[in-house]
């Protein structure tokens, strides 16, 4: 529980974040609030990537939503409503407030079932976009999750979750209040822990068998879970139950296992025999003796690390297929790991539990060494001083949520000012931001429009194909160019957000930005050139000639994506299709009325030569880095690594020979090439569990 005084301090900082985000991106305060809350909620698993879609009617009877998402495969519609209060103090929110907000969402949902209501809406309005999506998807929707985003503090915690059935559709209501928002931001894993009391919400205590104990930080239980209870828990908490890597994987591939569906409908009693079951973790549990048998009654911070598809398929069978789950049971191995050890152990349990499944290294991209590498460069490389300014700044890459905030947590006011002068907040780049920027410039605006998580997974495959242990394709030159692309993308976002043509019809800004950047890149590719990102990095600003072409392109792109084909009526969904991008390129090429500026353009031979030089520099840097690390670790570390490699039979005889040389430091010094091999082998050993 966060103390009131600390919560108020966090709220003061949050209001500054809202204002800063609004000013930097040309947003209304309410939209900036939506953006900040949904970023946190998506990472925690409360929601999937959501489309901002403000719909408001204050006249009686009132209705409102502020955003939505639709997972058609799993039959889940999410409807979001904001309760942003700009008061200087955190306000209390009670059950009656939540019910009033829910009623507004429900009224809009019910109205959307009426063709007459939809026909009376303006075709390109946010209300039409959301209402038509609901109306046209009713055959798919089996569950509606209403998410209340409030800057207040929920006074009755039990009111945070409730379920009801409306017009044959199961509604779940959850509240993300400011206390939970702060909890997500300050959590080590970016997840607000789930508290499950198995004696509430139609659940029941679960019989369990303790399978392991002794270590103070770890214990294990074997549990047989009725599918009815598993479906109810997943229906209440959704993807928050899934460990972050598994959640990203499942949300990116929302396929329901057809084989499981057949078994659940035709052979429900055999599901236990056919299914591999679940692997899950928790930070603590309460076990009570009931009639001489151990039962789990409470689970703190439950996370499913293997079996997410099983869980989703069971809920799908219950809600969409109307399957009877009374005779269906699922085995679960529950590892209880202390909170302190969880941040390190839980991801390893997830990785090893999924090692036999079709989950690639790209699916664990959140912990990929690429991010650590970019993070290190961001702390080291200073940007050139902007014209008219006096000090150099740096672009801060946030590999893990909260790093920017955490690095200031214990600084004095003077130290904090110094930190923020070196790393300005408007030069903070999240890992999902980088994915968005790179794919937009990579001419994949339809992928960017899918949302942060699916965009991130696509970026993972892109990086995984280019990554090598020496990061030769991602040296200092790559970082400077990538941050120049970030600068251009953000400038375009601000420009569109403050343009008169956009302010007269505020809709589809994120899609317009991504498609505008992609069209610019398309123009470059057609002409056989690229932007000179290094010169733009050196300016730390968008040059006037580039600004002019972006200002011309943006309204053209905005108009095009809103003029959907006759068979498509939802612009947001249309922008997610490659068909949209293909049509735009064809129309753009036919018109040919836009001209590229001649300055700040790099011819392809020059680009290739610069890339060659960057790689050469990176190879030298990589060699120096490897030698520095090898000598820093010392002979004892390498001797221990050698012993682990021999015991587990890891590595070739040649590689073990290199470890043997390193183990003799300082009496014997490995060569530059041997240092590179040693670092590569060490990373393999660490993946297999080696620790010094």
C-alpha cells in the first residue's frame, strides 16, 4: 500500500507528465492522460493495444467511451472510459462513481446495436468508428471488458472487479485508479500484483500437494484446477495473468488452438490426459487445511508462464462455443518465488518452461542484449549542442519500464536538475517507441498501426535477423541515425497535432503520423536515396526543407486513409491492413506531385560507404569492449566458467581451450580474438544457468 503523502507526491509529478505530454505532442490533456494510462495498462496486461476514440454525449441520456480494442479471435471487446481529474490533490472515487461511468459505456454499447443509431452518426466521426465496429462484430463478441481509467483513488478496493451479463454478453468491469497506476510504474516487472482470494467471485479453494520446500525463496505445489475456475479467473484478470514475455507472444498471435476446442466439446473428460497443463508462479500463497486436505485459498501475484494458450482456449470454449466445462480439469505446477528473487527467477522459469514450444528468442525480445547495448550507447553518446543552446544533452533509452524515474529517485533537487538537464524528458525513448519509429521508416505503417505490442514483436524479428554477438550492425552510427529518426517522427507528430486541418477533425493522428513517415521513406526509396540522418543528428532539429515536405504530405495522407474503399467503414482497422499501404503507394506514385528536397539527402553509394565505416568502427569498439570485460572479470571467474562448461559439456574443445587461457589471467593473457570468443561462450553458459 502506497502511503498518502507519497501518493500525493507521485500525483504532483503525474500532472506535470500529463501537461508535458500534451504540450510536446499537441494533445488535449484528456488524450495525454489516456496515452499515459494505456501505456502502463498495456504493459501490465490489463488491456491490449487500444485505439483512442473519444465519444461523448452529455445530453440525456448520456453515453461515453474514450477508447476500445477488439480481440476477434478470443471474442473480447474492451471499452475504455477516462475519469481524469485535474484537481491539485488525489480525489476519492467510490463504487457509485464507477457505476455511473459503467452505465455511460453500457448505454453506448446498447445504442451501437441499433442500425438507426449508427446511420444517424457522421461517417468519419469517432462515434461512428466505435459503434460500427461493435455492430459489425457482434457475432464475434462474447465478452466485454469495461476498463475505467481514473486519476482518483478508489476508496473501496472490492469494487475494482465485478461481472454481470447484459443482453447475453458477459461484462467485466475493472478499475485502474491512480494508486494502481503508480504501483505498475514502480513495480520491478511493470506489473501490479494480482491478489486472488479463491473464496470470492464464484471461485473455490483448490486442493494442492506440496512438491518442494526447504529453500526460503522457493517452494512448489501441484494443483488440479477445474476449468470452470480457470476460465473465471482469466475472465476477471485477462492477460494480466500472463508473464510479460508469454503475454506479448499470445497477444501477437491470438490464435485459439482448434485441437483443444474439439477436445473440450467432444471429449471433455480426456482434456486432462491430452493437455500438458500450466506452469505458473506466485510470490506467496495461503494454504489452509480443510478436512485433513491442503487447499490453496489465496494466491498473491499469480502469473502463468506456460499454458497461456490453454487458458485462453478454455475461456473461448466457455464464452464463444458455449462448451460445458464441468468435467474439464487442468494440471498446474505452481512455483512460489519470493518477491525479491522473482525478478530474476520468473523470466528463467518462463524461458525454460517454453523451451519445447514454438516460442522463439524473438518472443523473449524484452530481455534481448540489443536493448542493453542501445541503453549503454544512450548513456554514453552526447548529442551535438542545438543552435542557441549552451549544453549538450543525451537521448535516454529506457530498456525497462521506470528506469528514467528510478535513476532520479534518490537524487537531491540539485542532482535531479542536473540529471534532467543532461537527459531531458522529451528525449526519453521507450523500447516500444524505437520499434514504432524504425518500422515506420522501414515502410511498415500498417504494422505500426497494429499497436505497440504487435509492432514490438515485428521489430523483434527484424533485429533478430541482424543481431550478432559483437553488435556490428548496431554501433554508434546506428544509434545516432535511430535517434535522428526518432526526432523526425516526433516533430511530425507535434506538427500534425497543432495543424489547423487536424484540429478541425481530431481523429487518426497516430495512423497519419506513421503513414506520413512511411510515404517519405517510400519517396526516398523510389528515387534511390535516403535521408542523411547523421546531418540531422548533428543539427538536433528537422531542417526547413524536410519540414516543408512533411507539412505537405501529412494532410494528403490523412485525407487518403479516411477515404476507405466501399467495403471498409472502419478507418482504424483499415490502417492495420497492408492493402491500405499498397493502395496509398499506388495512388501517390500516380499523382507524383511531391518533390523531395535536394539537401539532407544521401546517395546510396555514400550510404553504403558510411555503413561500412560504421561497422569497422564497431568492430574495433567491440574488440576493446571484449578485452576490457575479460580482464575485468578475472581468472577466478573464467576458471569457474570453465568448470561449468566441462561439467555440462557445453562448447567445442576449441572454445573450452579459450576459457582455459582466460582462467590463467594475469599470468597468461588471451588475444583479441580469444576475448571475443570467450564473451560469446560466457553468454551461452549464463543462459544455461552459470553464475559466479
